[in-house]
C-alpha cells in the first residue's frame, strides 16, 4: 500500500493513506485517522490520515491522533485517550474558526518565532491553565516553530519569561524531559531577573 509522507512532528511521521483500501483489506474500523495503539498494523511512530479528507482537515486530525497515541502510551485506555485527543482537536478547530490568537511577532531566533498572543483567548479556547508563555514541546496546540507569550504580562515581565521558554524549548529539543528542562530554565530565569534589576541584560539564546 502506498503511503505519502506529509509532515513530521513530535517524533511522529504523518502519512496520507488510501483509507478505503485499509478498510477493505486490513481493518474496517479504520476511519479518518489512526495510530499504533489503536491499530497495531500502524508502526509505533506513525500517524495515518485517510486521503479522502482534504488538507484542511489534516491538521486537527493530526493533533488528535498524536495526543491520543501519547495518552495510550502512558497507559490510558482508548476511550479516555480518544476524549483527550478530541478536546485537543476541538481546541484547534475553534481557534482557527474564530478571531486569531496571535497579536504580533516579538522576535525570531533561527527557526523559532516568538509571538505575543491573546492570553484570554488561549485560555478560553485551548487551556485554562495557560499562563505567562509556552511552546509546542509542552502545549500541543502551539504550532511547531512557535513560542507564545501571554499579553497579560507587563513589558518588564515578558523578557524573563521569553528567556525561560526559549531555554526550556532548546533543552527539550535535545531530548531533555520537560520537568528537568523546566527546572533548569527556572534557575536561568531567576539569575536573569537578578541581573535585570541591575540593568544588565544577558543575551537571549537557546542554550543547554
């Protein structure tokens, strides 16, 4: 069966497949997408999307499938994992059907764009726990390549939070787990804040 690679994210390869063929020859239960823990014939780090769904549908299904697979890998049963994935999918759809989350670009670092976002809208549409900032390695609803900074922060607070998020992202991209990366970034942020009070400004680099 032919598979077309259309994206890679969060350690997964995203393929478009002939869903009709899969249902006819492999498993009739395959629908708009699938992942390994639901369908064992799909390799562990692959997501399959039915080609009959257009490109506009791929992103929400991709997000749903990845979240679902990650939750099942942690031990959740399919029903619970599906519900969590569906929430992530709906959050993406709602955000893209209404007014934009993004306000303006703060800066860019290599392949990363730092956005000031409407924090209230993020909390309304995606995650009530979103505060200060975040990136795609932690929050699945943040597009790959983006760091979000909450517009509720004062101008003075944005710089240390941005440093934290960039540093944390850089560490996680090397494979460091979130908690360890968060702790190290909090230490770096604390040092920055002390220097900031004395009007010394260390460069904001993605470091290990």
